[in-house]
C-alpha cells in the first residue's frame, strides 16, 4: 500500500472510532436546531447567510465545529463548546461567575463571535467561521450537559448503561435520547416545531445569561435523577423526552432570533 493511501486509511479509521461523546448534541441534535431556526429566518438574514455559506444550509453547517476537531490546527476551539459551572448556584451567583470567568468558554466565545459576525468589514472567511460557530454554540448552549460540572467533565465520568450498553451521562444527552426517537432531523423538526405564541415570544426575548441559567437548571435536575452505574431504559426516555424536545426547540427558535438580529 502506498504511503499516502495508508495515511488516508489511518485518518478514516481514527474518525470512525472517535468516541461519540467528543461531539455535542450529536449530529442529529445540531441539525434539528439548525432546521428549526431556518423556519424562522427573516429575508435579510436568509440573504446574508446565503452570501456567507453559499448552498450550505444552517442544518448542515451546524456540525462543522465538531467535524473540524479532526484538524489539530483548530484545537483552540475545543473549550468554546461548554462552560463548567459549580453546583447549586443562585441566578445572581451564576451571573457573577460568568462575568468573572475570563477564559474561553461557550458564554464568552458566543458573545465574541456574534460581534465578529456583525462586523461587515471582517473578511469572508472569518465571517464564515463566526457564523458556523454561532450556529453550533447556540445548539450546544441548549444541551444541558454543556453547562455541567468540571469534576466529572460535564457528565463524561458519570458511567451508566443505556439499554445494556456502557455509556455516560453526557453521551446519553448528546446521542442516545435523540437517536432513540428514530427520526431523521427533518422528521424530528416537523414533530416538535409547534411553539405557542407565548413560548415563542418568551424564548426569543431571553438573553445569553438567561439561556445559560435555563440549561444550568435543567442540568441540576438531570444530575439529581441518576446515580453512577444506573441502567437506563424506557423509563428514562419517558421522563425526559419532553425536556429534550423543548431544549431542541428553544435552541432553534433562539438561533433564528440571534441571526435575524445580526443581519437586520
């Protein structure tokens, strides 16, 4: 086998066997959020996005930030996907924590890339990166385990079983719950995209701090609902699928609002 062919094979195998919990919301979850957002874009936002992404849809660009993890030159993006938060913070304490946490985390970087995206003088490649990261990070922000705890790596060290398969709490929320519904991202979008008017208005008026706190409240409930080595099956899905669906729907509705505001 030629050296170039061998190198390509190694890269392909590395990608195939990459742990699923290296991704966030999973491919399906991010595409659902992106597809929902696409339903609520303004004409100006749709035109601007087309100029930046070409024929690539929001749903399809939503996973770029995970796929690019295969390129080590983008390793600097890794801490952008989450923020580690101590347990049992009141809202004022959480806001104070966020305001003093100056490192690379989902809260700080989302604010930063939104500013880049609003700056028309920035070159197109930087705007494309910013847009891809906004789409992805808005999805991640609504995956509750991305506002989880540092000591267990956002639930990655909380070992569980999902229908007999060894897994962890983070992966349950990234992948297992969504995939268990047995729907494509377009089918899933059609199944849940029914926000009430009051929900729609309330969700779109939320600040980024509000979004962090909402996910944080959910993650505290998630932690309280499991113990290490629990065997999760039908009951866990029954208890949590509505929360899962609401987080996906919120993420899409709010992503549309962020993009519409950016491209007024």
